[in-house]
């Protein structure tokens, strides 16, 4: 209840003090890996999905863009016989600079994110094993990192963006220093209520 009230207050304050507030839907792909040592499963990149909602709170040429995304991270070995798939609910907060163009605006920026692990899957030669984060499996439930992105938003509300995210916390509890990293491409649609 407290979280819902806080979200409502943030939305009302953003309506009161900002020039524009728009809401968006986002869908795209991640090209992810676990950088670090000690885990040969993650030596090659893995393609996963990312989708969710965004709020863009605009102030002249700048905006703050928090969101809630479902994102698939992980990696695979070089022969692609073993994969580690990590599913997260991600909360990014990006700070963007917008440069107006005739057909829309170019944007660039970045910011922090925090992700909460929901389910992990290990696939080895076709056999699938699901397990939960923080359930004596050695995976930390929370992942904290930084992201950078750039893109173009059309006056119609459609946008395309590309970015890179880099975890700053270790995914495993064994000290292997494996951190999430991903390139991503997304298509968004923003609308005003």
C-alpha cells in the first residue's frame, strides 16, 4: 500500500511540476553476457527479450525516464550446448537530453538501474533446469548497474533506441566476479493521458 501511494505521489508531482508527462510501452531484445571469471557457461552472448512500461517526465530539453521492464539476461558457452538464462524485473531511471528535430527529437543519456531476479534457467544439451534466485543456488536476487542509451523519437510518439547496460554487482555469491552486461535495441510508443 505504501509503495502504491508513493508511486501515485510521484506521478501527481510530475504532473504538477513538469512541462510534459508521457507514458510509453517498450519492446526489444538484449544481447547479453556475464563478464568476469570462473563461469565458462557465459563465454558467449545470448539473445533475450526486454519489454515493459516507461514514464517520460519532460523539462524543456531534458527528461527523467523511469520504467519497469521484464528483461532476460545471461550467457552461453561457445559451442551453444549450455545456456544460463536470468529473468529479471528491472527498474531503470534514465536522465535524457533531447535535441529537437523537425520530425521529432534525438535523445541521449543514461542512469542507474536495479533488477530483481525472478527465475533462472540452465539448459544443458537440451535438458532444462529451472531454479529461483536466492534459493541456495548461489545467485543474488538483486542486480544493480548503469545504463547508457541513445535514440530518436518521432512526433507520432514512436521511438527507437539502442543502449548498453553494465552491472556493478556480482551475480553469484561465490566471488567469481560475474556481472551482467548487455547491448539492447528497443521500439517504444509514448502517449499522453
